[in-house]
C-alpha cells in the first residue's frame, strides 16, 4: 500500500518527538514534513531537534528540513498537531481552510461545539461532527482532537461503566507524570523529594472533556453526558504514565466483581478495532492489590491500553478504582494517530 | 525543673529515632531508657542503632544500654512506644499494668473503646477515658495513642470545619511519604519513577480514626462522629510529609473564603496551648495556588503545624483542599510527645 | 531447530527474572526448570515469584514448579546461575560434577584459576580453561562465569584500547544503578535525594576482574594483564545502567580522535559474532558532550552494547572517557546467555 | 553593634535567595538593598521573587524594592554578588570603581591575577591581593571571589594534605547536586532515573581553581600550586550537596591513618577562626564505610563544614577519599559571607 504523506506540527517538542517515534514504520502514514519555531526553520530536523526519548532519532527524519507552521509550507493531506494551544488557535483553522485534515493534541478547539474530542474505542460516532464543522466554516479540511492526557484513561474506563450501569458522580484525583508538562517542563529542583498539588488548567479539562466524549451526538451537536466530575490534579516524580484514583457513583448499584467483569469485557465499537494502533486489550484489569503502577504498567499494549486496578466497593459512593494510562502515547501522540486511523477508515481522509 | 525520666520502646527503628531526636533537650522529659529487639539487648544504643536521620545521634543516648521491652527492665513513669502493632498488643498492657503511662504511636489499641486517640488541639477531653480504662482493667498505668500519620493532619483540618459547619461526607486521597513505611520499608527499585497506589491497612485507618477523634465522649464512651470518609491511599517518592487531597460535604454551605478564615482562626483548646510541642500556628493556610508541597512545607512549625492549601469550592460537594502534615514528627513521635505534655498538664503523669 | 532445555537457578530473584525474560523466545535455549529457595519449592513459579520487571511474566514459565537447587532435581544439560555467591559456592560444583554446564553470574568462582570470566567479544579463548577445569576436578560438566556488572562495560572498552595502545594505569569511578543490589536491595529512604559512596566488595572486583579477562591464557593458566586499576564505586538513584568514569594511562600515546576511532572500529573475534545475543555494535561511541546517560542509552543494542562517550584527552594520564553498560542485561543475565551461546558454538555444550 | 548595610546582587535567583536566608539575623551585616533583572525593578522583593527554599522568605526583605544592578542604585559599602558570570563581567568592576567592596560568587574574575579566590580556612593571606588590585585599577572598592562550589570542599581537604605531605597529582570525580545549576536549572525529565556525565565549564574550574587557592602569594602575584588535577564532573539527582571522589598522589608517602589524623587535626589560620560563619569543625572525618552522604551530611556545621570519609590507601597513587560540601551554602552564599567576615576583620571593609 502506498502510504499517506503526513506532517507533524511542532515536531521538535516532547509530544512532537513522540509523533515522530510512533509514526516511524507506520503502515499507513509517512512523515514527509515537520514544522518548528522560526528559530529552526530551514535547518535539518536532526540538527534543530534535541532528541529526548530513549534510543536515537529515526534516521529518515534527520534530513527533513524544519518548515514554518503554515499550510503553504506543509502541503500534505493530513497533519498531526503538537502545537501549544495559543499557536494552535490560529494555525489549525488555517490548515483546515486549506483542505488539510488536522488531528490535534492541542486543547485550543476541544471546547468548540463542532470539533469532536475522539477516543476511537469510546465515541467514534462523534466523528460525524466533521461534515457539520466543514459546512459551517466552509472548510475542505477539518480539525479533530484527542482529549487531555488525564481525561483519556479515565474516560475509557468510565465509558464501560456508563454503558452498563450509568454514571452519576465521579471524584477524580490524579498523580501525573513529568512528561505531561512538556520540555523543559518541571524543574528538577521543584519535584525532587516532593509532589506539586496543582497543574494549571488541568482540573477544568478533567471535569469537562469526559462529559463531552461520553455525551450524545444529536442534530443540535453534542449533548454533554449528564453526570458530574470533581477533580484534584497533582504532579508527581514519575517520567511517564498518569495515575487517577476514581470514586464513582453509578445510576444502578453494582458490585466490585460486576464492575471488574464489565471493564474486562468492554469491547471497542467494531470500527475502532483492528486498526494499527488499536490497544489490545482496550482495558486491562489487574487483580494485584498494588497495581497499576506507572513504571510497571504504562507500556501495556504498547502504551495504548487503559490499565485499571484496585476495583473495590466504596463506602460513600459505589465503586473505587485506579486508572493508569501512558500520557504521551495513549494520552497524546498515540491517541492522535489512533484517531487518524479511525478517520481514514471512515473516509474522512482521502486514500493516497 | 527536674525532668521526668522516660523510656522509648523500639528506640532503634525509624519512629524510635525520631522520639530520641525530638526528646533531646526536651524541657520536661529526659530519655533514660531505650528498648530494642533481642538481638541488641545489652549493647549500647550507639552500637546497635543505625542512625537514619540527618545529623548525628545525640551524644547522651549513645551509651544507654538497649533493654528488653518489659516493664521490669524499664522502670520509669512514662514510656513512648514505637513498637510494631503486633508486639504492642501484649507489651503495652504489661507496662500499663505495671503502673507506667504509655504514649503510643502503635495502632494496636486505637480501636479499643477505652483507649483515646488524642490530638491535643482536637480532642483533649478524650483524655478522660484514662480513668475509665484504668478502672476497667485495674491498671495503675494507662495507654493513650496518637492517630495514624495520614489521619493526623486531615483530622486537625476537619475539626475546625466540623465545629463551624458540620461534616457530612469526606473523600480523601493521600500521597504518602516513604518514612511512613518504616525502615527499610519501601525498596528503592519499587518507587523510582513510580507511585504505588496501595498501602496495606491504611484506608481502613483513615476512614475510621478521624471519626473517633471527632466523636463525642459520653458516659458510654466515645460516640463516633456521624459523617462518612472514603479513602484512596498512595505511596509516592517523597522522604517525609504526607499530602492528602480532601473533598468535603458540609452540613451548612460555606464559601471557600469562609472555610479559609475558619481554618486560619482555629485555636486549640486552651489546655493544649503553650505546651513545649504546641504547633504555632495549629493550622497554616497558604494562598499560593501550588502549595502545600512536602519538601517546602513539612517543617512548618517545627514539623508540628498542619498546613492547608488550595482551598476552593467543589462542584459536587462543598469544598476541596489539600492538607500536608509531617508524618514522622506531627504524625508519629512529635504527636506522641505533644500528647504526653498534655497528659502531664492534665495530671495523668505524676510530677517528678 | 530443537532447542536445548535449560534451567535457571535462583529464578525468582531480580537477576533470575532477567534470565527468564531474556530467554523467552530464545532461538537455542528453552527454560524447562526453575529453582528457588526452600520456601517456594513445589509451588508454581507464577505463584512464588513476585515479578519485578515491566510487563508480565512470560506465560510459559508460570506453571513450572519451583525446584530445589540441586542437580538431581534439575536434569538439563545447561543451567544459568543467579545464585548468591555463598550458595553458589557449594551448588555450582555439584552441578558441574553431575555433568551439567553452568553459566554463572555469581562471583563465587571468578577468582578460581580454572574458571574463566568470559566476555565473548573480549576473551573467547579463555573458554579453553574449561577442559583444564574438567580434568583437574574430574567433572563432566563445568563452570564459566561472567564478570561483575561494573567490570563488564569497562573491560570491553579497555580491550579495544589494550589491543591497540597497551594499558598502564586506569582510574575508575562508578555510579551504579539500584538493580545491581538485587531485590529488595537499597531502601528508598537511603537513596532519595542522595548518593551512597560505597558498595560492599565492589572495588576489589572492579580492580581485579578486568585484569583476568584482559590477561593471557597460557599453559600455566591465565596470567593477569599487567596494568593497575584503582576504583571508587558509588550507588546512585538510577534503576538500571552502570556508568563508569575512566581515566586511562596508555603504553603508547594516543589522541582522543585515535581512541574514538579505535573504539568505534573494534570488532569482536569472529567466533563471538552473529550469535543471538551479539551486541550490534559491540561498542557505540557517542559524540554528544553529555552522553552516555543511563535512561537514554542503557537499552542500546537491546541492552548488550557498551556505550562510550566524552572521549577526551587527559591532563595527567592520556585519555578520559565515560562507559555505560546495562547492569542486569549486559552485566548479568544477558552476558551469561551470550556466554552460553559462545560456548555452545565452541562445542562445550552438547547439541540437543 | 551597629550592622553594616549590605546589598545582594541578583537576589531573586537560587544563590541570591541563599544569601538572603543566611544573612537573616547576621550579627554584622544587614541586607538593605537587593537587585534583580529589569523585569522586576521597582517592585517589592516579596512580589518579584519566587521563593524556592523550605520555609518562608524572611519578613524583613519582602518590602525591599528590587533595584537595578548598578552602584548608583545600591549605595552600600559591601555587596554580595550572585550575578551570572556574563553580567558580573561588567557590573562587578563598576561597583569596585564606585568604592564598594564586592564579595562575589561569580566566576567572571576568578582567573584575574589581581583577584583572590578565598577560602578563609585555606588562604586568608591571598586577601593581600586587594590593595594590589586597587592600585592597579585605581579602585577604591575591590572584588574578592569564592571558588566554584565543587572546588570548595576538595580544596579545604587538599590544603590539609598539602601542608603536611605535599601534593603531586589529584584525580577528582564529582557527583553534583541540582541546585548547583541554578533555577530552573536541570529539567526533571532529564535527571529522573538518570545521571548526566557532563557539566559545562566545570572541569576546567575544578582543575584550576584549587591550584590558585593552594598557590603562593609573592611579589609577582599568586604562583599556582605545582600539582596537577584531572576531573570528571557529573550531575546526579540530589537537591543539595556535592560529593567528590578524590585519588591523591602525595609528595611524601602517608598511611590512611596519618591522613585521617591530619584532616581531623586541621585548624584554620587564627584569623579565620571564631567568625560568625566559621565552620566547626573545619573538616569532619567520618569513619563509617558508607559516608559522607549528601542527604545525611550536607548540613554538618550548618552546611559550612567539609565532610570527608572513606579515607583509604590507593593501589596506584597514595590515598583515596570522598569529600562532601554543601554547594549553595559552603560552596556559594555561605562561603562568600564567610569571606566578607574575614575581610571585615582584616580591615578591608570599613567599620559601620
């Protein structure tokens, strides 16, 4: 199969590098364009980018010239955006207007009523917002986003419970990895022998994005799911992998065993299955009393599986559990690539 | 003033060492006896004990012989117990029977209806269980305990809110320090680049002990406070200082500002004030959006103050906040010493 | 090809687990027997062993019964030994006497004049000690060892320099990973925000083992290489990967460029090439001023490559450089497996 | 005693904050002026400075206005400089020219033949360069520096050995704390589960500064001490406290016991004794096989004492040992304050 040429916007940052790493050898997509800040424009990627991931930068991208982040410079049918929100604000619509499909990790348009926040195993039907978005803006391209990294794992787990038992209220307390703050991100002096009980803007996202993804797409757009979320978000001294403690009030009572079975048996909608990045299994339920742990479990299913553990009854609500998800793979670059695979299968990205 | 000779039971462990460190130079108490496991009995403390705290072991205790943990060997009016629960089970009553006052950090008797769990700034009146305990068991000594380290800080904060607004439901998620697991405790391989979302037995303690301390002492003993607690407890890579995220449903609605004012103005009962270990202030409320942090705030008030931050309204309950407390000072040895000071002032420990 | 059935001695510990992990899917060897301490004997491996590595225990070994560490129980032609030195002392000769080949990671016999310490890319000819050993002890099996984890990487690098320039004196200062201390190993309380400038017995090994491996096998056995090593060994807060700073006095003067070229061009003897575990390349020389780093470089060549960086002239001796090697892969289980592959090719292990 | 009004240049950075912290309550000096970058000028220090140290910013400095770094703005007889080297280059001579004494932690003038690098317990006589410096430049003020933080501890230890045994060659390998890189300094992503075997410019300083401090002041200036130093410098995941492994060739042979005794008995020149910051003892020799350790030993003598351990014979040179010194106290702000105390006693700073 001929591969689709793709671009990575903000390819030199930490999420950008994950895009490059995960797209290396991808069966459908081939990186042919990378963009960066003005400072690096024109130089080879291998010279501009200080590679932060274990192992070496893929050979093939070393010589790609760093381009400016504009649709004129990046003439491909699909781009992955690792742009900062404030730059994505203007740049992503410019790409969509120029007929380019944008799979974005940025938060800029997640709250836009016409832009879906997609998790293929949760709400692939929200992709049908794309034609609405195109017609409203007179775009030939489009923007689709993946959720914030902390919302990702918890939404997958909540989806399984919502389908079966209904959701009323959710308390979420996160312990988030350093890579979630980008690079250079958190100074080592601030986190050694420490935790930081605050991440700017994060609690709002965690309290809202899952409700959009778990909401219903109707003629008037997406109706937010009718349950409440309250969050504390914390930074801990972990490189990768966000852990979230959830306490959940269900519509229907359910035992811990029923909840475990429901999570274990959860299957993604068929359209999200057997894609190159489909996690196997979508949810892994661990039985050990002290799991999931980020160092041990974050790479489950190549970093794409949602790992759940400590499922137990709660004394005030119904159920308590712990969710772990790899924040820069499942929660960022990998999630965005999985979305592109879904949207290609759905026909929103033209065949090469 | 002549000082009261005291003993430290299990003086070689990590909490035992904190007792030794904090009692060095204490104006009222003087360590004259230390006990340890059989292996070390008879040898000088300075030889048996591998000192784990920054700085050197106090000179004065180096030559104390390590004694067996029995009232015959330790003939003093007051002992501090850092015993493991399973040893405390038999040993502490033996001391009480022999006429010795036991201020214990062990969990063995916290659930005993005759044994108070004391925080001087919260429930000094619970000390009146002591005569009940003595008469029931025909003891001339007694046992009083301090709470589990995680319960400590949150109970101080909840007390202020209970007094003013009433409590209905509390969700607590802890991020607990390594020193809470004793020594050797957590293997470094298990916690590097990691968190462990489980601490054996901890959630039960956190859900129960605050209700006893915030309960009412009547003729039939202590009536548990009538509110519910649900907890997740986690181990993080922090040396000292337990952080707890609390989400609180109050009896009466209250704004974040009212809650902050209430916490800030909280005063310990007069009998708990102006003791050598009285924390100043009892509760410190920080305004920065990213505090309290264990590395920066654990030593507030010499490690005895309860530090609260991020007080803000909650979307599902009423109030969210973060509590930090030094787990081996306020939550263990320091708390036990503060209790002894209170109980001395109340006349439960004879004057020297 | 039919695979050779092998046993892993002390399979439940941290190096034992690495053996299990690395032998999973090995083209020549198949784990059919695992041994453990008395406590676990008879139970399935999956029940006895608390798996410490990321990912799950290979399915295939879960149901193997844990056997006692004796040749009667473990009837296979080849065993890998992860035994503690004091147990290896008696156990390994018992296996050799029973006709079993022992590839050992234990230090017990490294100083034995008849037992080779092998690194296939350095001294495969030392394997010829095996018949000497067999005839002296009247054994039909044999013992071959791999070096201490810290000696491993530095010996590979020194070999390349010895061949070309000769060696006179070497100063070595190590910064060693936690996994080198086994499990539970270093308590987290001891290493958080800390280094420990001492590892028991390590400096002796680092000063002696490389001289044996770089020595000459003659009729009278191995003559130690005629150069001196002086070492400081330190423990640092790193999970895997030992880093060693070397300052080297050569027989012949050489520039940093010549040294880099020599390291880069180093080729293992042909007999060590194209084995399943042969590192590619044997030595990787990095040019960045701040590499090698354990987190980024330890998995080079699947954790088998010796990574060298910061090659530069020295003001007192000739050359300074930094060597990194994965301590539980290249420096332990992986090294031992590579040795077994070499010895199979050399005919010391019978074909299946 | 009336205190001398002093200024702190670059008071908002990490070393600047240490100056503020250590000068709080100083018996001789009182901070009346603080400078910062343009961005903060005119605002109160308490508003501009994000306080990084445990505990709170001293009350007294909160309301000091942040001044520009110029002698016109800061009219005091003495300033402490925490300026970056490139700014110190122009700024420090401007202060000296304006008649202000500059005790500098910056590296800009350490190599200047007229500027002393001072450690009061090592080379107080080098202060006599000050009049030479003044006359050459026609300055009424002057500049005196303290050494690089890594050079500090090792020079104190080497001084004791130089006096008694003479020095020939020294190999130094450092493991340096995060705070040595300033703030924000090292990104947490770069150092978690890692070491970085490189610190820009550090090896040059470590190889040269001790030779100047241990050199002889004659009529032609300072003659460098006639011995060689070779260094590897590494960054490790430690908050404060630089550890250096030294291997030393002496002029006269000496046993480990003689070296320990010599270090233990080392006394600072009388003029450096009994100053407010004089470390007690100047050198502490620890006997435990695994000390010094940064977390346990860095605060020895209020962070001013040089702690030595693991003194043992070396197989290639004469002696091996490990030196620990607090890098932001003894090796930066505290060292500079100690210098000012010395220079005040010597009459180089006018009485208030």
